[in-house]
């Protein structure tokens, strides 16, 4: 680690569960002051604080803030500003799932809601940080998925939103090239969080574990550590990049792989 995060502000949207919580803990172990947002009292704050204490990390600030609300975003950042002169790292992690079941189910409002929650906050938070602090965070990371390149049932709104966020990241990296900021996207395969079970159901997890192998799934800690690595100072040449985090499992769901294992899989 080249960078010292001791006492520095790390803002993570959707930071009280899953990938967001794992990312907060990764930075917290290096002394960062994590600001974790959640919505509609969805966090067990005592449980989150206990996990930070067990990791030897500074106590996080847990803030109820809707990422689609400018008022909530400004209120959050004003709280950060009372203790810090800059946001060191911003992680855009919130994803709103609007399920779809084919063309006749498509609704404009569902797409716009997904964009409001899963893509636009990456831009809006940076705009508000620039206004309030007079500068951008040193690092900005968006949590994407391989939805734009792979088929997942009922996932088209999320996939479209993630693709939009990736495009915006590339353009922002160009427009902000003279600023002290590095912007990147992390694409992941399915991460074993509550969200995977809620979106796809336990039958999906069981099926993919059997036919693609348990290695198909990632753990939240692996994504948190990847975010930390991007902000470590060792990868500062990277900006405007979309990076796939999948432990080299790009071939996990190919038909040839299944054919080679057909006897083992009972096919």
C-alpha cells in the first residue's frame, strides 16, 4: 500500500450490506473513516459497528441517505465536511432492481428508476463533492456487473444502467483528466450476497453452483479488496477503465466446458 488511509473519508453508497460493507471494512482495516449509506432504515447499525470493531477499524458513520435524492446527498456530504476537507474515495455501489419479463413488461418509468439509482449517482455525487469541497475525490469506483455482456433473467434494466454508468465513467475520466482523480468501474460475476438470492432465487444459486462450479461465485470480501487495490496508489495509471473481477472464470459457463464435464455433471 502506497497510500495511507488513516483518518481519511471514504464514502460508500449502499455500504451496510454485501459488497458495500465488505469494501468499508477493507478500507477500515487501513484506518479509513468510512461513511456508509443505507435507505429506509435497512441497516442493523449495531451489527455493522460490531463488525468494524472486530476488524480493528475506526467506527463508521452510518447515514440514511437515498442516492436518488440531491437533498440527502448534500446532507451526507455536509456531514463529511465537518470532519474532513476532502473525500478520499467514493464508491458508487447502490443498485435498484426493477424486474422485467420480456418486451410487453417493459416500462419507461422502470428504466428511469434503475438509471436514477444504479447509474446517475456516480455522476451526481462527484458534482456535489466538487461544489462542497472545491475538488473531486482522489478515487471514484463504480460497482458494475457483467450484465451488459451476459444474459440474466429479469436483469435488463440493471444491465442497461450498469452499461450507462460505465460509459459515463469513461467520459468523466476524459473530462477530468487534469484533475487529481482516478475513475474506474469494477465488473463482477455474481457475488454471494442477499441480493443474489433476492433477485435470482436460491434455485439459481444451487443450479449455477452445480453446473458452473462453486468457483463461479465471488465473495463480497474479494470485491472489497479489489476496490482497495484500485485506490492503493499502486494502480494510479488506471483511469476510465472497466475491469472484470472474476478470478479468471471468464470460461465458467461455456458449453464446451460443460461438455467436457458431462459425465461428472450427469449430462
